[in-house]
């Protein structure tokens, strides 16, 4: 599986896998299932209820009810930050090529080009483009300068750190509370990913960035240092 390096807000490069064609197809099928369930629900409820009173209005109601399906991809990608129901289930996400969140204009370009990628040619154009492009991009991705990445990592309990502290725990870095929630979430993510991939260089870079944020110096090893800072943050922000 091909990887892409993404520069985080902490100025640390981490690697994500490009989402493969298999996951993207399954995500698309799951989205189709959602739309079919929606149509079945409408048929069994709204259409039937309207038909009981005025059969002539059913056609208009049906046309209007197709609007959510027409806008499904665009609206869900926008609301859920690059995901649809299918993408969420499959653990994949649309982002910009540099790893930043995609914007409305990007999602709009991808959505318009679905007509060529998926609709007119039954998905063959999109599949061929993904298979033969370096970054696994369909035409809509290339035009919008977006990529689809895997976001789901296998996580052990030992990687979900720092929420449970010993009763007698004492923080070592008293200014750890200065980190923002966004900082901490990103540090946790990088720490986990670096640990899973045994990427000690990234861990070292992360340690340097955290030291700069907190203006601290320590003799602790990189992983232990980061882990300690996060524990201290948890302790200090929980008001213990």
C-alpha cells in the first residue's frame, strides 16, 4: 500500500496510507445501501401516507425526496469533514494533498466530476484513474487536489494512554496544562502512530516540538517524555 507524508500542526511528518480501491468500492456500496434504505423508508411511510389523501401529489413528493440522494455525497463530505457513512465505516477520509482538511470548493469539484468518474461510465473511469494514479486519485480528486487516506489504525489498550492515573500520581511537568486540547489530541495520535510503526525519528521530532511548546528540558527518553507530558496534562486538567 502506498503512503503519503502529512505535515501536522506540530510540524512533524507522519505517514498515512492511501485508501485502496477495495475499501473505496466497499464504502461506495455501503453508501448505496444507505440510499436504498432511505428510499424504502420513504416508500413505506411518506409516499404511502400522501397517496392515501391525494395520489396526484405522490409524483411531486417523490421527485422532491430524491434531492437528499442527489446531494448525499456532497453534503455528508462537508458535514462530516471528508467522510460519508460508507467512508466512516471503512475508516477512510478525504483530505487535501498536504493533509489539511478539504474545503467546500474541493468537495464541490469532486462531486461534479462524479458524473464522469462514476455515473456516466458506471465507475470504470474512476476505477481506472485510481488504479493508475500515483496517489490513488480519481479524476475528481486530481482536479480538487484531494486524496483519500486510511485513518483507522489497529490500537491496543496500551496505546490509549493517560486517562487512568494512579491515585498517588504526581505530575513532573507542571506547565503541561498549557497545551490545548487540539495539541494533546494530535500528540497522542502521532505518539501512537510512531509507536505502531517503530518510527523513532518521528518520535524524536515530536519530543523536540513538545519541549519547544512547553519550554522544558528533560533527560527522559523520547517516548517516556511524551507519555509523561500527556499524563501530566491529564492530571492537571482534571483538577486533581
